[in-house]
C-alpha cells in the first residue's frame, strides 16, 4: 500500500484531512457551529461523536468522492 497525499480543499487550498474538515474548513463553518463542534479535533471525536456523525450526514461528506488534486506546472 502506498501513501498518497490527501486531496487539496478547493475552498481553502489546504490538504483535505479529517482535521481540516472537522475544525478549519470555511465551507463547513456554519455546520460546525450548528453541531457545536470545536476547533479541537480530539475533543470532537471523543466527546461529540453523535454531533460529528450528524455533521457528516448534514454536509453529505459521506456521499462525496475525493476531490481531484491540484497539479503544479
């Protein structure tokens, strides 16, 4: 199995990681507020698991394919 870099977030131009989506991405700011998610990934995953699942369902992230990587020329 080879390690690949995560795709790049089209909104923020940062690697699209779990941490980025659950704590930083501007595209999901309103949904994070709606489900009281904090900027602390460990806290969200340890304490607010139900809200994380609601967030994923509300944003439909479970239905979205990986976004293509930006290529550098």
